């Protein structure tokens, strides 16, 4: 019946369409007129909705006036010390005295010959584009004026749901008309030269002039001016450093345009066509840690600004409005975090350079390295020229000066072979660390990477596989479901046929006996954790994670307890904050207050509490269990730092040691760190080196150690109603027998008290090594997610030239 109805509708539609075609054939001129009227009305409607802001609010005249001399915004730490600035693009402003006639004439002759005749819109150019480019299908160039290009330079182009190019072009028309009503032609030329991109992330004539010719704009010769104006057509294609022949040809086109419009004589034209000469200055990349936090603040600011427009209707802009942004960053904690991350990254990189592996590549690191060598451009070219394998091997091993990024210093020349260079590019370790007040959510320390100049990827907000740091979430869900820390579970290697014969293993490959719930978490036992996950129910665990602030989409699979999900460090620290503070969900934030240029307060933050995540009783139990991680388990290395507070936490290590995690907590503060490689084909050769206890924990420990020196301490201790769980963490018997033993065991607590008394008398901290970690045999290794059906290692090729 439904099919018959569809056939009927299609038949009616086809009939009407045929009728329309017939009408057009009978009345072609009338149909053309109707079509023209409809198109014109649609165009007028499109102009109207764009003007009214349907595709983004147009900048006001007041805002456009500020762009001539944009005021930088300043970012402050919590002690009101300035820690950074926001500029309008990567540019410096040249003034009108620096823009000589050669530059202006070259630009006008090439880009907008009627610039001084129109008021922002060149209708003759649009007519030329319509006739030649659209009707005759000839390349007649674009129709944008210099003023419209200024609008594009300043505000960019946004991708729309449909008709992106026409919508952006119409927006630029409106903005151009407003610019022309505010500025004179000389000001518009200056705005153009200060905002246009010259490629290589360089904006503005002053930076471009120094980059390519090592001189100020007013010192440029005619050929040099024409070269810089010429590359504006396509900055990458006409880059004079990479493509000197193209740049020279384009320069000559600019000179011919200047001759055509009588800006230069024939003699000057011929004299200017000299061989292209550059004095290229390699941009100096500045090493910076705090820039990651600056970027995070900018993202938080944008979200606020979208919901809080200025009184005149424009959206506040960090790069032009001269705002004062007061943040939550504590300069002391930030210094501790930067120093700890820098020191640990340097130590670990030395270790990685010697003991790196490629466990996920068949054949290991030798095969992986050979693949990458074969993909190298120079090696491919040698093979194409018929060079022998012996010659290629000699070339690969030959040492010469190559640039290598040194943390905190930037690029330095080092003697490396091609093979060395490839290894150092793939085994580079990265890291991130964040400190958050678990009471208020204030972000007090933030280092997103090893060096902002080298990598702008922010490892605090980038999702990574979290490993065993996820386990406390599952254990809390289990406690909420009625489990007890002294419930025992068999430590058996089980194959789960329901989940594609999944066989979760322990990192030490030891099985048998049974663990109490608290002992399983302390020692990160996978077998027991999976049993708890299945018993509690994955849906309940996912709900618990969401309650605690995990916003990433999590897979509905039992292996999530082993940390196979990708979650950001910020999210995990947020979740741990609710454990640290006694069960309250918090919302981390970086901006404390925003003031305008006159000091008026535009925004003031208030800590946000978003409800309870679990009962106080179960949070206390979990805190005590996580104390066991540090006291007797995978995080016991922390004891070697002599921190006089009972810090709790959890380690995490992912498949093949690709990611190392540690999150530590006091009642006031949560500090989390991640260390790993971007190329997951490369890892540490052993878990003793690549575990979170060896990579990430020292960074967190160093921060807490420094905080413990404060004369007015911010840290306090967790307080418990009992010293120990009244059950052994592990017994050799099965779970049923172990539970019965725990009910009658009267010696266990006495043994612990004697042990603690002896430790106090001995008064000797655990001995640690700055690189290798606790000496072998003294540190339990963190369990990793082995044989998980949700782990899918990416073995994509990397082409290194």
C-alpha cells in the first residue's frame, strides 16, 4: 500500500516537472524573466540575512576603528604578575613612514588598479569576473578590492553549511564599505600591509621584509618591493626561498603592471629585472612552557565571549580589545611543574635513546627503522639515480650537522647520521602536567608539553589511552553497588568467550590465590579488576565516570577498566578531584576575572559545584585504598621523595609502555602527569622503564615535594577512622577460603603495627635513582591492558624527509 502511494507521488511530481518544461519551451523569454526576478530576489534576501547577522555578526564601526592601533590584552597570574600577551596575529605594526611609494604602487597596480576611485567595492571588476570567468570560462582573476582583502585578513572566512564562498564574499563587501567610511585610503593601505600573510606564519610587511631581505620596509629596493607584493598572490607557491624562479617571474609580472599603469618608466622597468637576491633570516623559535596555558585561557575566553557580547554588540576580542585577564595560575606551582617536567623529560629521553623498542612492528625496531629510511626523499632519489645499496648505506650512516630541537633552547646543530635523525624524530618523548585545586577547581599549574616552540599539541587536553588510572572509577562504582574493600576475588587467568576470547593478563604474569578489593587496586591487578567491572556492570561504571567529570565518549566494553579509552589528562584530574575533596564534582577553570581597558569588571568567576559523585563513606574507603597504591603498591616510589603528607594516587601504563600516567592527590590539590610518545610504534623496551611509576610519577612527586617546603603549607593529610583495612591484601587460597580467613585472622593487624614500628626506628627512605626508578625488585609494576579487544594500535607510515 505504501509503495503504491510513493509511486503516485513520484508520478505527480514527474507530471508537474514535464508541465514546467513545456511552459518554458512555449514561453522562453517570460520564463527567463521570471527566473531572473527570482534570482534577484533571492540575492537581495541573502544580502539582507547576512547584514542582519544570520551568518555571524558584522563588526561594528566602533570595533573597526580600534583595528588601526589594536590594543594587546594582558594575561596575569593569580598574584597579578603579567605572564603573557595576546597580539593581533604574529605581526608587528609598521607605520606610514615605513611604507614607501614603491610598495604602495606595486600593490595598487597588481591587486586593485582603481583603488583610489572606488569606495571599497569595484563594480567593474565584478562585471569582468562575471563575463570572463563565469560566462566565457577564462581566468580573469578575482574581483576583490584591497579593502575587501583587508576585511578577509582581519576576520578570515568561515565555512558555512552551504554557499560558503558567496556568503563570505558578501560579508567582506559590508565590512569593506564600513572600513571605507572610517579610514582614508592611506590608512587602508597601511592596514593591508600590517595584516596580510606572507607565508611561513609571517604577517605584516615589517616581519616579511626582515625575513626575506634582512632590512626594514623603508629600505627595500624596487625589485624587493615587487617580490614581496608578488608572493601575496600565493605565498607558498611564490615563496622566494623555496621557489626563486617562480618568485622572480612573479616579480616581473608586478613590475610590468607598474609599467602598464605608469608608475615606473620603461628604463626603470628594465633596470629592476635583476637576478633575485635574498638575505633570508631563519625564524627564531622561542622555547616556551607557559604558552600552553595562554592557549587554554584563550579557548576558555572565547566560550565566555560568545555568550557575553560587548554593550555595542561586538564579540570581545583578546587580540584587539586591550583586556586584562586575571587567571588562577599560581606562579610557584607553575615553576615547580615546568622544572619537574623539563628535568624528567631530559632524563627519560636519554633512557629512551638507548632503550627504545618497536614492539608493535613485525621484526622490531630494525624493520621499522629500515622502512623509514627507505621512505626518505634523498634515499628514494638515490635509488632512482641507480646508486648501489652500499652507497646508500654509507649515505645513511654518514654524520653531518643536522638541526635538533633542544628543550628550552630551540634548534641546535648536532652531528647526526640520517639514521640518527630518524630515530630521534620518532622516539621523542612528550609530556604534560596539570595541578588543580580539588576544592574550587582553580587551575594552579599547567604545562601542556615539553616545549611550545617544538610542539603546540597540548597534552593536557589531548585524549590519550589512560591505562590503570581509570581503575579507581570502576572501584568506586563497585563500592556504590555494595562491594566491600575486604571482599576477595580469585586471581585467575580467564578467557571470556563472550568478548572474542579476550584474556586480560597481569603485568607480572602471576596468577592464583586471591586479592582483597583494596589489594587488587593497590597492585593494579587486571584479573580482579575485570571481575569487578563485569560484576558492577559497564553501564554503572560509565555513569560513574560521567558523574565525576569524564566528558569524552567512552566505549561500552568491559576492558574500559584497564584504561583502553582515550581520555584527556584534564578530565582524569577532574575525576580524581572529586575523590580528593570528599565526593564533590568540580569544574576546572583558568580565568578568575576579566576587566576592560578602563578597569571595569566584565566577568568574575565563582567556583562551580555540580553535585555529589558518591557517598562520603565510599569516597573515604576509596581514598584509603588509593593510599595503599602509594604505601605498598605500584605507586610506592613516591615514598622515596620523603613527602611529609599521606598523598594518595594511581599509576597507569598502557599497552607496550606507550603511555605512562600518575595522578596524585592531597585533600586540597590534584596533580596529574602523562608521559609518552606520539608515534605509538615506538616505546620503552621494558615496563620497568616505561611504566607510569617511572615516567610520570617523578613529575608529580617533585611538585608535591616542593609544596611541602612552604612555611605556610597549603597541603594537609587525609584523615581516616582506621589505620588499616582489617584483611590481608593477598592470600594464597581461593576467594571463599580467603574471606573466611579474614573473618578469623587476629594476627594480621598486629603484624602491620610491628612492621610500622620497625620502619619508624629504621627511619630510612626508599632509595631511588633519578632515571631508572627504584632499584629492581623494590617496586611493583603497574598492570597494563594486555590482550584487550578494544586496543587498535595505529601502524600508519611516517614519511620523514
